[in-house]
């Protein structure tokens, strides 16, 4: 279950730039090290060693993928980037059922109404964190209209958690 956390956009961007730089530098060092090692072990002096260089870079990509999942993912300096990845993944799971969700919202299904509110709040935070203000005006109007509909039905508008049961319910009602 994912929950939207309050986050300062400036601090978030500074921390994610830092983590991106760290990952890029580690990848660069690994790619250079593995390419050099592959050429030293398998290459020919003065020969065409391009395939060994490419092989070293490819090995670095594989090693970085493993390091990301096993080591870096749980590090404190990666927390903002991991949170953003989880936020976007949660929003995508809602987007994947959006056509069903909109139909259920029109029928004033409480679970669908809550799911749509979570989607609006998450999307708003994603725009804020990414510094994307171009779509924010349209989203703000939709959010306000939906919030008013929820209040009229007596539903809680503070939907900061994505309940997977809401997604399943929306999928079932559309079948």
C-alpha cells in the first residue's frame, strides 16, 4: 500500500540530483573499470577491442541494475528517488484503469470516488515535485470539482493512501 508523504519540492529536487549524480559516477567508474579489464584480459594489443569495450559497458549496466535493487534502493540518500518511483508507479496503476474509474465515478461509487481523489492528490504532488506547472491549472479545477462532489456525498477527501482493493473493485465493476 502506497501513501502520499508531504515533501518539499526544492529539497526533493536537490536530493534527487545528488542521487542521480552518485549513480552516474558509479556507473561511469564501473564501465571504465570493466571495459579496461575486459580489454586487458581478452583484448589484443593494437587490435580492434571495441567488442570488449562494449562488453564492459554492458556488464556495468547489469551490475548497476543489481546494485540498484540490492544495495542502493534501501539507502537513505536514494529515498526521494525511490518515493518518486513508487508514486509514479501507483499513479500508473490508476491510469491503467482510468476508463473504468471515470465510469464508476459518474455512478458516484464511493470506492471509485476515493481512488480518483488519491489520483488527483498524487498527480498534483508529482507535478509539484517535478516542477511541472503547465498542467496544474486544469488539474486544480478537476480536483476542486471532484472534492466538492465527495463532500456532498459525505466522503473523506483526505485520500493519501492507495488501497489496492479500490483498483480491484473498479476492475470488477466494469466487467
